[in-house]
C-alpha cells in the first residue's frame, strides 16, 4: 500500500527579489514499513522536499508551481500540498511525525521532557485523561530505551546527553503513533557509536509499528545501514531512485557513481614516499587541565582533565590521524601543541627544541614553523579583509619576501597550489563556498612555509565530493613538501585514505597508536573495536 | 554545491561599502542624514547666514569685508572641517583611513587657527547701522539674517522680547527676539554648532575610552576583565547630570568641559558592547589562526577583531550622540549651560522664565532639538538594520 505519494513536486523559494527553484519535479512513493532514504549534497533540495510535504516552509516565501502530495493511511486519504492550516495541524504529529537534525535545540529548554511529550498527546488525543497520558509518556520513553523513564519524565533537556535528547525527540515524534516518520539528518550531529545505537533503534521501532519512513541524510554509510529504497538528489532533481542494493552496488547515474567514488575510503591511494626518520614533533606526557571553580571564593575544587598524559611523535612527510568522539580532548590537544592553550604539564619539542615553556615573545619566530587549519569554514577567514591581506600580513610580520610585490607574487603562486583562481586575492571570504574557504585557509597556513600543520576536522562541514578534492590536495602537499601533519577527525574513511599512522583518543588519553592499516585491520583496544564497528560503511550492505 | 561555480562576476566590495549602501537604501536614514547634513552646513556657514557684520560694504569710498575680518578661530575650524570632509568624501581609499585623515587635518587646522586667527577684540555691531544712517556706507551686502547671535540691538531703545514678524523700526525677526533683544533665528543657527559639536566630541571620547577598555577586557578576560568590569560599574553608578551640576558649580561653565564630562561618564555602555564582541571573536577560528601565525597583539586586536565587532558600536554611538545633545540641552534649560553663547536649551529656558508664555521661544528651539534627536535615532535605527544580517537575508530557507 502506498502511504505517501509525491508526484512531480516543485518548490520555489523567494530570497525577497527572485524565486529560486529548490525542488524540481520530484516524484516518489513510500509504502508502509518501508524506509526511503533521500541522499544528496548540501543545497540539493532534500530538506526542502521534506518540509514541503509537511507544509513547514516559511509563509509567503515559497510556492509550488506544480505537484501533488497525497497521504493515504488507515485514517483515510488526504492531499497535503497547499492544504489549509487546520488540515495540516491534524496531520502533523498525529499522522506524520518529524525528527530534526539538531538535538540540542529541538527541545524547549524551559519545559521538562514529560511536559513536552504530554503536550503532543493533549493536542492529538483529547480523549485521554491525565493518568492515561502519563502512562503513555512513560511507555514512549521506555520504548526509546531512556533508562529509568519514570523519573526521567521530570528532567529538563539540559540534563540529557545529545544521544538521549535525540531519543526523546524520537519518542515525541512517535508518541501519537504516526503512520509516517520524516527524519531530517537525525544522526548527523551525533558521535558514531551513538549514531549506530540510534539507527538500530529507529529501524527496530519502524519494523515493530509498520511505519513508513522518509530518512534524509548525506552519508552513504547510513544509507547502507537503514534504507530499503534510496533516492539520490542533485540540484532539486531526483537523479536516481531504486532499491538500496541496486543503487549502491550498480549505480546507473553518473552523479551517483561520482558521489560513491568520492567517498574517502574509495579514493585511490598512490604510492607514498617514506616518512623522515628524525621526528619533527615530539610530545611527551602532555597534560591540559582546566580548573573547575565553585563557591563564593571561586576556589578550585577540581580539574577537567581534557588532555591527560599524551605522548606522540610526528615525522616529516607523514600524516598522523587523531581519532576520537566529541569531548575526548582531541581539539584541545591540537591547540595545546600550537601553544594556543597553555599546557599544564609535559613537554612539546619542535625539531628538537623544547617549546613548552617559551615566552610569547620567544615563540613568535617559531610560529611560522607550525600552522593550523580549523574546522568551520564560516569563521576560518577574517570576513572584513580581502584574501590578499590575510595572506600577506603574516609574511610581512615574519619578514618573508623583500617587499609587498614579491609577497603578492608568492601569495598568487600559493593560490595556484591550492587550486584556486588567482583573482581570489582581491575577494572577500563571503564570496567563496565552504570548500573554497577551506582551500584558502590551507593557503593561509602554508604561506609561512611551516614544517608542521595541525588540521582540526577541516573537512567535516563539507560535502563528500568537495572533501575528496581537499583530501587529495592535502596528501599531495604532504608528499611533495615533506610536511608533518596532525589530522584531527572522527571520520574513519578519511583516516583510511589520508593517514600513515593513527592515534585513538578517549577521555584525554591515547588508547591505541599504530600504523593506520594495522590498527584498522587488527584493533587491539576494546574501544577502538567498538568505534570501528559503529562506523556505517557502504561495504556492510554490499557484502 | 560544486566548488568552482561560486565566484561571482562582480568586483568585491568591502564590508563598509556594503553597510553604507544598505543604509542609504532606507528612506528614514536618508531623511536623518539629510537633516544632520543640513545642520552641519548651517553650523559651518553660520557667519555668512546670520551676521550683523555686512559681508561687503563700501565705507567712505573704501571697500571692506567686515564679516570676513571678524571670523574667529572657531569659524575657521568649522569651515575647514566642512571643506576637508568634502575632500575626504571624494578621495579614494579605505573608509577608516579617510576618516582618520579628515580628523587629523581638521584638528591641525583648528590648532593653527587658534594660534593665528585674531579678529578685532572690540566688536561694535551698532556701528554699521549708524554708518548707514549717516550715509557713510554704500553698497552694503548683508547676510540673509542681518543680526549676530550676540547683537542685542543696543542702538534701539525698545529691545526685549518680541514675537516673530512684529517688526518695529523696519526690523524683520523671522523667529522673534529673546529676553535680551537678540534675534532668535540667528541664535539658533549659531547654536547648531554646540548641538553638533557636543554630540560628536562627547561620543568620540566615550567611544575611544570604551573601545580600549572593553577590548582589553574581552581579549584578556580573567583579572583584567574583573578590574575593568568593576570600573564600568563604578562609572555606571555616577549620574552624569549630577556630576555635571557639581562641576559647573565648582569650575564655572564651559562647553568643552561639558563635552569631556559627558564623554568620560558614558563610555561604560560601549565598553560592555566591545567586551561582549571580543569575548565572542576571541574564540573565532580566524583570530586563533592570527595568533598561531605569530601576528603582533595590536594587529590581532585592531585589525582582526575590532572591525568585526564594530557593528553594535556604530549603532550605540548614533543613539549616544542624541543623548549627549539632550544632556547639554537639559543643562542649558536648567540655566547651568553656557553663558552668553547661544544654545537651544537656553532659548527654551527663556520661553518659560517670564510671566507670559513666549511660544516662539518654545516652538523653534524645541522643534530643532526634537528634529535633531529624531534624526540621530532614525540613523541609528537604520544602521541597526543595515549591519544586522538577519534583516538583510531574512527567510532564506533550504
């Protein structure tokens, strides 16, 4: 039975002046008990498709030139596109549930989770009395395996972890027993181990209830884990649609093929020159503790051990991947290596010279030997300065190049190395896309000719095809210039493609270090094993 | 989407130009700026608009330019400031540099003018009218309003308050006369200088102090922040008006002292804004990257952080100018402002002082105060919208 049928859906959004077509002739069917995955890169229109179905697009700023959306469930048949608010209110929550991406902001912070679940019930099941509703709420929380549900009902959202909040969101979406669940990237903000649990839970609940599910994601690994049918979107169009095994194993459309080929674990790896013998960076027993102050006198009562006794070497011409889940201290470690955060104890030596206790003044000339590229393309470049100024200023400070003309020529040459057009020099950061900004941030890091570079999750905000380009660029730079690189990431595919050695971090400590191929093939530590098992992979389905 | 497609064809514009463009698209901002611009013109050309000294006359067969001969240092500085502002507006280069250049050049001219320009110390306004009556002067070219701000018309016996256009002896007072017999229109025109000057200089002082202290608090946080915030709290606890009253009582009345006091008591708000912005910016990746590149502290603070945190400051400053003008008017209204020199608040005071209600002394200066404060608030409001990315690209979903 076809639960949701979308025919030739087109959605146009207004930016105040023009109408931009976000969804362009999408047709799809979801049957009861089926999981339909919409996959695509950012801006491909997959979220807008879901919002169009729910009628949640901003009022007066969208229109549908064509299309039909019909929901056909046990309660009858209803046409959703352009339906009145009263019809939609009856459908939303009651017949279609929705889960959003960001678990941190999807719950109201001033209401207890019990009240929020209760509100949905009160609206859609007016016949139930308070005791019956309380029972339903408790049952819903137990169903999503919130431990000790009866007492958790009175908790506020900030007391729950990200994974638990997403469980509460699922409970809220399912409490009125909808026939269709729309999930918009529900696991993207979560760690891999948590993601694996949530995916398992969603799959299980769906099968038990025979719901249809529209699941939006950008991750082919997740698709392989959860989907029955998959639709690939590009620029508002559904370019390929079919059973998951078919599409993933034998993609018909060229775009699908290029997307799958761009997955980092699928990228071809060239022969790599051997890494240098002499370590570039030596870290011994490094610790960074943040004091926890309490009480009237702000006394230090405890320390947060963000980094706790880490020892690590990086050789020239080598990429060391630092892997771990959020909050494990990997970013703090990266910043401490560059002395952006003061280490509490331990020793950092760059090219044999101890830099742990150097004064800011003595450190300044050494700054050009080690550089950093950050995660967020939105804030990695100064929005008020043209690219030329951003690149030239550090050269001027460190006396690289004789005059500004020479420095400008060097900057232009560097832009060519990171595969950016030379006229980028006179543009401002907001004119570039995320991937281009990360290339410019790499150029800014390389402008001082460093020996050691820290890359902190620099591709995690980017689409796979863009990520593939950046990863290839990084590997080429490391191989050709003999840089040492510490690459911080949580993406195992990236680790597999890029790194020579890897270190797994957990709660401020390195639990396992070794050559990448060996660790991935034969993990010794339990945590590494759990981490690797949780990673959604395309091969899991294909096998 | 694809990485290559995003570079637009049009040339880049710096952020300041974007904001200026967005500001000028708003009618309210244009109206406000037009009124402020008009005030600035009137203030700079005041000696040529309202002056008892004729612009040109032939006395006993000898050509004279009394209005020019009586220009004092303040007149010269205002004129130079306006001309230099025009030059700065037409020249090329970063907005900040042009503004700094204008400021430095104007300050230099002002200092030079104070040292060199010396108008005749004795001013006799009546003599021109006497010469004319005696037939000694020919071809007299007068300013549109032929009365100086301090010309109390001593040569006429019947001086005192006079409603607009109640002309006696063939005199025309468009806005009437005040207590001492001086022309209200002339006094209002010359008072525009105090209104503009006090707003800009007091706010300028507050901005400089607030930015430096707030910036240091935000960047260093910790102990510096704690000391700075206590300082902010101390200054916020001082009521500006009472401090001004005390200083006026002790040191006499001076418009410059008023500017300084309004300035040094109103920086705390700006310091809070800058601190909050810097606390946010310090964690931004491009600031961390600047630190990691070993850039000097001054560059990090003023080149990488300040231009990114200046938006709320601009908005607050335009409202600050309005409140500084109001503070001066309040003092003058209370009779504690400048003596003898014209001020809108002082005229307003005279409206209620005598036993009759002199409407022309309430309506015209009151209207000028209202329009000026309103203009600054319009500009501030439009600036807030112009620098706010949410109102710029509202509702872009997807």
